[in-house]
C-alpha cells in the first residue's frame, strides 16, 4: 500500500505552503534546496514542516490538499496546532 501525504510548510516570510506528495522526504528536500526555481517556496526559504497527514488513497489526499489551500490562515493554524474543536467555527462566515 503506497502512502500519500498532505503537508504544510511554514515559510521564512511567515506564509504557509500546502502540498501533496507520495515521497515526503524527497519533496521536503526539494523545497529546502530550491530544486524547483518556480516553486512558491523557492524565495521563501528556509521552510519548516509544521503539519503532515498520511493517506492511503491519493485521490482523497489531493482533495484534502485543495480544501486546505482554500482555508484561512486561522483555520490552517488551528489544524497545525491540533485544535480540531476550533475548525468548525473558523469555517463560518460572519455577515
């Protein structure tokens, strides 16, 4: 069974980058070394892994990555800090 990972990196400019991969160690090396010059993290190094989650289904991993990318900074930080109880309230919009 091949695992896939959704991960969040904290960049040197205090922004977050969310990605998905089937080889987390290799992908982290690529981000850290600036392997891809067009990557979001290239000019925001060094980066720090602040969250990872394993999946056995790549489709679910990709869907989860897309979902997290749409989240607010506060909601991503709740996820990073394992504050799962806060996630539903952070999803609500104030009108």
